């Protein structure tokens, strides 16, 4: 069963869409779906206030939930998603894919702040840009993204992958300042340029720069040892994302290790 | 190639022979004769084992081979080696996870626990130590290995050699360990998968002399090595000390296969030797499935039969332990029939 929610009007305040997920809509009639409640600022309103609901019960219909319209004021799309597929035919608000542990979210436009924060599994694709703190932690939490795959085909804001612990986060274009700050582990790949303070306080993990060579802080040291096996494993996986990452296995690398102010076992990999 | 032996050839004489005519020899009246070679109406008896496949890659094939040979050394028989192992095949750069050449290696043991111990020791001492190598699990991923309880450590415990400098890397759902070593880093996949397997398939090659027996055994092993999923764990794939189950000495689980020792012809009541046989060599085959072992035995038989009586081959037999060893029975005649080996 697939459900299509078409935006009727842009809300005046921010709308929290947590709980509107494919699994929650399974077996519900159109009327029941319309009566589901969401918060709009301090109000609790029916979903039908914002969306026209259409169901497709055809056997061949994919088990997915489609949002149609510009949803930049709709937050927490795909919040704690465990399975199923969500497609946003436009932009999404903050916290898209946050805390998801399975399934897939595909945003055809851009996304706001904190996309994929504390994501633990599944796949989040954003065709446009993401705001600050993507793949990072919820405010006050110690660990950021800890699994799954985040693919941003546009640019990303500041503090991308702050405190990230596991998983793969890929940005096709540029990223802002403090990329991979306090990174615990995981894999990050950047197709464009990165801002200032790359890897500030990173402990472990790999950050791959396919585009411009990164500015490396003095708390990183050049790596002299050969790491070609790990690079081939990583490069072959990243190459599957295409775009600037295609052909990575054939390219050589130069690595820096750090941040020595923290654990010092992270690596910045510049692709030559 | 597979015409019956004329009565004046040794094989033809063997075919006519019976226990009553020649005390101490087995009846061969039901034997089949192909290219002058008697194929005994008997079966090889094999037993269930646990197995795993690992891929060893290196900067070039030379170093991958050093590691593979070393890791599969002293792994001829579970009787005293803990496991049986061998190089299965050479793997090209296009078929390895890291794009480097390598070898696939099969390990077999009687239990998953023992196999886990052997893998850790052998990879730790022979692969980790070998310049430029990396090690990966060799079976395709099913995604459900942990639920099936069929996973053992590969780099899981070896990582502690890194003394805290080891790094875990999860790539596409697979965890690898990167252990700093003096030539760079040793990369090992965290786990490898076990599978049920079959050990102890065998062929006995009864020849006129040592030269002929070696030539025949080498040809058989070459033919078997072209097949996937099998290894011949003994030196060069060949064993001259075929054994029987049990011994007159209580402490021994196995002892020399007296029935096939030419030196005991006429001395033992159950000798399988005929006067024209002066050298017997055995090929032991471990495989991932019953079909794999059977296919390897057939390939070996065909290679030997092609050389035939003119090459000094008199008989092909198999280690039949009367059902004491294991549940898998590989009947030589049936193998030949199933694969159209009879003409």
C-alpha cells in the first residue's frame, strides 16, 4: 500500500510529522489517516488540515509514503523510521531521518538542520542541500550518527557529522566549517570543498576529500605507512555512489592522522 | 581408451583372480576394467566436517602464496594437526575485495570450535606475519550468519596485536580490522563463516612401481585441483601412509593400512595387493559438499584411467572402512556411471 500526502497550504508555524510513517499508516483507511494528529506550533491538528490524502492499494504499489509539496516547515519526517520508504517530492524541514534505524527516506529537494542526526541504520538520500549539524547528535547527546548511509547530493552546512560514531555520510558538494568535529568513528566522503577546522577533536574515523585538498590543522601528522588495502575497500564502496566518487579505486591518496589533541587515530584522506 | 584388458595383461590376470586362487587377496571378479585398469567395486568412506574458506591477498602472488602455504602447513590430517587445509585456487585481482591477487584457502576440522582455534592460530602466525598480506572471509555473505551461529573469528582476536592502535572499519556492513604493522597495516575481516563439509574422500592408486605411482598421483591431483570447493591436504596432495581405523596399540586411533602395503603381501591375511603391484599411493579429498568430493574423485580416476595400464597403473581402489568411519560412501563404479565414465 502506498499513501500520497499532497500539501494543501504552507503552515504558518512549524509542523512536527513524527509518527507519520509507512508502518503507522498500514491498514488505515483514508479517513483514519486524515484524522491523525500532528502538532502545529502549540496546536494539535488533523493531518487533513495540511494534506490531501490518497491511497493506492494496488498489489504492485510500493510500500511507501509520498509527501508532495514544499515541506520546509515540516520537521521530523522519517523520525525513528524502522522500515518502509518515505519520499519527499520537495524540500523537508529539520530532523529529517533523525534517529531512523531502517528503511529509506528520499528527499528530492533540500533539508533543514540536524538531518540524519543520531541515525542508526537505513538510508537517507537528499538530492539538494542540508543545513547545519547533519549526521550529528541531538542537542545534549554524546553520540551522533551511529549507522546507516546518508547521501547528500548537494552541499552541507557547518558541523557536519559532529560526534558521528558509525556509518557512512557522503556529500557530493561543499561542506561548511567544523566538518567531522569530535568524530568518534565512521566514514565521511566530501566531493567538494570543506570549510575551516576540519576534524577538530576527531578521535577515529575516516574523512575522504575527493575535491579540493583539505586544510590540515597542525594537530594532524602525515601518515607514512601504506594503507592501500583499506583504501581499496573504502574506495570501492564509495565509488558505488557515483558522481565525484566514481573511479576512486584507481586514484592515489595522501593521508593525515589526528586529531592529536584527542585520540589521534582518525584519518584525513586526500585523493590525489 | 576404456577397452577391457586382455587376459595376458596383469590387469586381466587380476580380474580373473579370486580369493581362492590367491590367498590373501580380495576377490576382484566384480571389478570393472577400463583402459587395462581394474576399478575395484568398492567405495571411499568419508565423514562430516566443518569448513571455512578464507581469501589471502598480497602485494603480489608470490607473497600471497607464501602466506597461504604457511597457513596450510602441518594441516594434513585431523588425527594430529587439528585441521586439514589446502590452497583451493589462485584468485585474480578482479575477484578479490581489495583488487590484489591472492589465494582462496579451505580449512576443515571436526568441530567449529576447533576450527576457530586453528584459524586464529594459523592466520595469526602465518598470514599476519607475512609481508603485505590481508585476509578476508571467502564465502558469499548471506546476511544471516550470526543468527545461524555459523560465524567464527578471523581478525576479531588478532586485532589485539595492535596494542590499542588497531582501528575498526565497517564498510558496506562488513567489519574489518586495521592493525598497524611494520610494512603498513594488516587488514583482516572480523569474521568468517562456517559450513558443513565432507572430509576423507579418497582414491587408492595401485601401480607397478614408484615412478608410475607418482606420475599417476600427480596427474590425478592436477585434475582435482582444477575443481572448486576441494582440497587435497597431504603433501603434494598425496599420502603414502594410508591408514586404517584403530590399532593393536590402544593409544592409537589409526595405524598403517596393512592391506595395501606391498611389503606385507603374503604376510597379512587381508592383503589387497597383487604380485604386480609394488607401490600404492592415496589421494585424500576434503570438499564443501558430497558432490564436490565425488566430482574430484571422478576427475582423479579419469586422469589415472587415461594413463592406463601402459603407464603402470594396475588398479584403482578406495579406503573402505566397513562403515566405521563415516556416513558418506563414494562408490567408484557409481561415480563412473553417473558421469558417463564407462565406455
